[in-house]
C-alpha cells in the first residue's frame, strides 16, 4: 500500500533570503553546523520556500 498526503490551498513562493530557512532545517535535523554547506553555495543557486495555506487536506495512511 502507498501512503500519500494531498494539500490543496493557496501557495506563496518566496526566495529563502540568505538561505536562513535551509540552514535552520539542516541544523535541526542533522545537527549543529550542518547548515554551513548551504551558506557555501554560489548565489546563483536560488532556494525557494513554499508556504501553503491549506483549504483541504486528504491522505491515505493505510
């Protein structure tokens, strides 16, 4: 059986200025200092953030 989640709503796409969110997530899940790799990437490697305001969430966990 496959598991999935579907989120329908309005999405806002923005640039991760200074890669702050990427660094924070890396350090949260991989430990202190793990975000340094994101800071070393060249500026043309643009990272984006998706913020979704959900209208409806469905899924299958079986």
